[in-house]
């Protein structure tokens, strides 16, 4: 779920342990610790030195997300375009099963052009399905696994009901807070005759005899000191409204909009070509981190300079469907993606087998998958975060884990004890690396730009690094690219505040497999010394490999 992995900075910064830093460079994540004094990935240093006189080949990176604004000024020239599809003619020109898929595909849309925006959490969908299953059952006669399943259903049902009630209460609370702050702002603006209210002005009237004015001063003082406004509170209102009305609402099910046969996980051809969708903030921000145009002197500069972004929409405001995730991976692979970014996750599974088979398919086609670890401040070694790289039904002689998968935690712009984002998930076994994920400035819809934070932002950092490696060293396999990224990490031998705690200090090396932060400069240095396993004959004009099956060893 993108909402779990995505945090608007202005409202929640104090809750996450990071205050606004007005002096923080917008591109801090591309800077270098030694030369710029910011623990970024040394991107600018790389282009000024190791890659200054080198030319790479185009690499297609698929952004599986909630939507990408493909006409954004900083993205439109780096978008993947299906070379065999004629836009808008309502014909499947390339006969791949997807009509007018010019920039990618949307698995959350219907043939009539309508789109799913809000959706349930997976736990809600599971409870609804089990409720139907047990509705006409004499539960007193249940035994064995059936009884266990029923008891688990009751626990999940109680959880959904509790969360729904909490969301209702929080929605009411934040709505009241917002209304009170709006009224306070109006009252104080009228009192001072000014649109902008400062703490200095409020100090002058804090001892007023007017109860109403005194309450307004208190509310406004608290808002200004904590850096939020009534507009920012709208984010909290929307968040809890989404939980109450959609995510935990057993009576809400928007899947009919898509019009697929949902129970059939083998169904592939549904959806529509609208890759932007009704809310493309998250995916647009992710795409900019990877590939914001580095040559147009606008907005931002992404990590990679030879990228074509393919938009694949399958993440609603709620939990993604496993069927859609599996089909998104397959679509990306079949259309030439060499790296896939997945900045989403959820606590429950529905059809992990379908996703596992798609991951294996990507593995067979030498595609690297990069995934966000999650923003719950939890240990992924003992907490579910789906999808993941562990195959549910691994055979005796088959791989138990996907070797083409990178799991990414979020690092901060600070060093020392505060080097890790306080919200980031971690895991000595199940999180591979950390990358910048706090106060990240990137593209947002309609030619705008803004900050966001989360492992959702850290994952595309690593996807961008992978794209740079695959661009300049295309002979390296997906597994080799993963190894290069991990082996070239900047190690942190100190102790950091453990995410999700009140400041407990632990060795940074305990939080991930590598105990390090990704560094693209060091990754390219190592890639240059790595003997590739692929034979590269030629590249097509869109960045894909011609006769790719023959060229892979």
C-alpha cells in the first residue's frame, strides 16, 4: 500500500523524528559526504568524474505504482514509448493483448476508461471472503484446520472492526482540529488585518481577556511551532477518511470497475492504458527520483541519465491485489524492462503463488526487482511485508529466495545516531541495503515539485543506481548488478537509533544484510572491475536487447 510507504513531510515530520531543515539542499541525496558534507549517493561526483566522457545505452525501468504523470515537464522526454503501438486508435497494434499501451498499462482500470482509486486493505478483503465462507456453516462442528481457520478469521474480523472504529474516531478528531484551526486563522487574520500570522504577533496578545481569542492564539501558536497549517491537517483528514470509508469498510468493493474475473489469477488482459490515473503523486515522485531529466535545466536531476520510464499502474489508495502485481511484473518484463521498482507493500497476502511465479519469470528474463522495505519501524525478519523475495512453495532443488531482488530501507540526511529514518523497516536477513529516504525533493503531478519521505523514496534511489550500472555495463546480469550494489555500499560501523524505538542504540550492521548505504560512485567503480556474464551483440533503438534470449548466458 503506497499510503503506508509514503509520508507527507509537513504534517508528520515531528512524529517521525525529523524536523524541517530549511538549509538542506534539495538534491542532498545526490551529494557526497566527503565533498559536500551530506551522506548522499555521490551521484553528481560520479557524472563529473567516472562517467564524464562515457556514453551508456538506454535502460527501461518500470515503475509499478499508483500512476505516473507522463507529461510532466521533467519526465516527458524520459518516458518509455511503445514503438509498435499507435496512440489512440483503439487497436492492439503490437498484438500484445493491451490496446493503446503507449506509455505502459493500468491494471486498475476498466475498458470504459473508469479507474479504481480507493480500495480495501488486504485484511478487509480476506475477512469479507471468509465471512461469506462461514455464513452458512455450523461453526460448532468445525474441527482441525477448519476450526483454526475460523478462529483466525474471528481475530482478523475483530482487528478490522477495531481499526475501523479507530479510523472513525481519528477522522472526527482531525476534522474538529482542522475546523478549529481554520476558525482560529480567520479570527487572527481579521484581528491583525494581515494574511500572515507570526509567533511574534501572537506573543503580543497571548494574555488577552477574550476566551475565544485566547483559544485562537493557543491553537495558532502550537501550529506555527510544529510547522503545520489547516491545509496540512487535510492530509490527516484524508488519511483517516480513506481508512474509515474504504480500507476497513467491509461493504466497499470497487473491483467491479475493472471488470475482470478476479478469482482467475491466470487472467492477463484487463485494464486500460491510463497510466496516470486519478492520483499520480506517489508514482510521479518515484519516477522523478529515478530519471528526472538531467539535461533540461528544470526541476530536479534524477539518479540515472539513460533511462526510459515505463508506467505500470496497480497500486490503489489501499492494498494492491496480488493478481495485479503479478501481471504488472509480467507486463514490464515482456515489454523490455530491465529494472522494476516496487514502492508498495502490505501485511497480508492473497495469492502469493501468482506473485512468486511472476518473480521467477522476471528472474528467467534477467530483470532486477527493487522493493521498498516498509515504513512501520518494524523488523522484516519477523514481520510480514508482501511482496517479498521468499518463495512460498520452493521445491527441494529450487531456489528458496529470488536472487534478482533487492529490499531497501530508508536512510536520513543526518549522520551518527540519526543516520537511519525512524520510520524505516529493517532486517538483518531480509533488508539488503539502505538508501536516502527522508526529505526527498522530486517531481509531482502537473509540472510541480515537492518533498516526500519513506522507503518508497529509498527504493527508486536503488533502482536508479541499478539503471546506471545496466546502462554503462550491460554485460552484467541482474544478479551481478545486485551484488555490485551490495558489495559497494558505504559501511557504517557505528551505532544508530533503532527504528520504531525511543532511541535504543544498535549497530547499523544489525539493520540490514550489508550494514551499509548505497553509493552509485562506488558501485560504478566496482562494476568496471566485474567480468560480465552476458554477451551483448546490439541494442535496439528503444533501449531493449535485440534477440535478448540468444544474448543471455
